[in-house]
């Protein structure tokens, strides 16, 4: 399944109950001595609604389209805070522009990134999940998820 930035990945079917993202973000901010501002809350809400790959500029437009005043600097700072807290992850496949996606609560995340076209395919690989789970079990650990990005170009 090929995705373009902004298209959601398929439902993973995970039924685990996870803590609300706003609570995770609040706790992370509090640990850094920062506040959960209305602007940060709106940025997080917009990311949840986008639910796929997105760029910072796209996020800024999304927040502004809802009538909220937020600066580009606030968006970029908030993206860094969200990345540091593990809520989003940066997906690097374009030298000129970073893309992001929601990561928290997703147990498996494997992407095939076409560097030449910018297309991103979400891969569902049960054998990779089984390997991850076996590796963790052998070490007495509980898997919380994984992230694998495969970068490729056409051989033609």
C-alpha cells in the first residue's frame, strides 16, 4: 500500500489500551519544566487528525485553518518536543524536507521509503514482529514496538 504524506497507515488492529497522548505529552513537558499550552495542545490535536505522514508546513496550515494563531517557530519547537517524548517520529526520505508521523502506541512500524519518488509503503511483516517478540522474550523483555525504515530506489 503506497502512501503519500498525509495519508493514514492501515489500522494495526492492536487492541492495547494506551495512555492518552495529551497526558503523555503533559508529563514529558513537566519533566522538562515546560507547560502544556493551548498552542501545543492544538498542534498535538492536529497531528492526531492528520494521522499519517506530514510536513511541518502542512501542520502549520492545518492548525491555522482551524482559526488558531500559531507561529512557525512554535510548530517546529513543538515537533521537537513531541519527537523527544516519543509521540511522533521523524521519517527521513527527502534531503530537503523532514516528514513526521504519529508513533506513540503503534506496536510495529515498518516503512519502505522510495527515495526517488517520495512514496512510502507501510509494510505489515508478521515474521518481523515474531522475530522482535522472540528476541525480547529470550532476554526477559516485553516488546513495546519497533521502527524499521528501508530506503530504496528503482533499479530500472
